[in-house]
C-alpha cells in the first residue's frame, strides 16, 4: 500500500511538471531598450596663482591643478585628444617689457593621476624632459581603444622662463585645454 501511494504521488508530480513545462500555446515578445550616448567634456581649474619669483630669476615652475577628460559617449573603440594652448602673459600696459610671450611658457602633462574605465591613455609629455613650449597648441593627453565610459585626470606643470628684461608686476594669461 505504501508503494502504491508513493507511485501515485510520483505520477501526480510528473503530470504536474509536464503540464507546467508544456503550455498549450506559447508566443514570444521581442524586447529592446536604448542606451543613449553622453558627451565628451573637459574640466580644468577656474584659476591658478603660479606663485612669486624675483625679477632676474631664470624660471617659475608650478603645477596647474587637476585637468579631467570625461568621455561619457559609451562608445567602443573611440578616440579623444586633449590639447592645450596659451596666451601671452602681460602686466601693466602690456608693453614688450611687460609681456612674457607664450613661447616662454612650457607645458608638461606628466602621467595620469586618476583614471576610470577602459582606454589606452597616452600623455602628451610624460617626463619633465619632454616639456613643450606653448608657442602653438600642443597635445596634452590622448586616449584610444575606449570601451564604454572613461575618465582621465592629470596635473600638468607649467614652466615660465622669465626674460631678463621683464619688469616687476602681476602677470596674467590664459591657458586653454580642449578635447575632441
């Protein structure tokens, strides 16, 4: 009797599994969703005091602060290049003795200080010995083979060569970073 009851329970269980596994009618629904692309952007310090040096000094060296490229395009295999340029630095009436030409300003990106996401990142000037004058626009950093979103941060160094004829004053100029 016990064996008969066990067989009945197994038969009912097998029938229930068969009924649940094989619906009388089945159909499918194709489902989709979209991931929208974000933007490629760059953020830089709003302002930076490079410090003070005496007239007759050979140069002034200072880090600019964190520069960050945010690639939120969510792409596969994309690239980006961040460039840097400068204006002349002037004081007073911006006469020739009150101007330090952008060709006297050198830039050194250094290595990335922080990263996220997947990309092959290349600094424009990895070492101090690779510093380039900002007489023309230069590559600050670049990335290739991106996968999804990524960020890259670096803290570049500016080296201002002080001309011997430069007069005392507070010099002001603009360093511009852009990314494309």
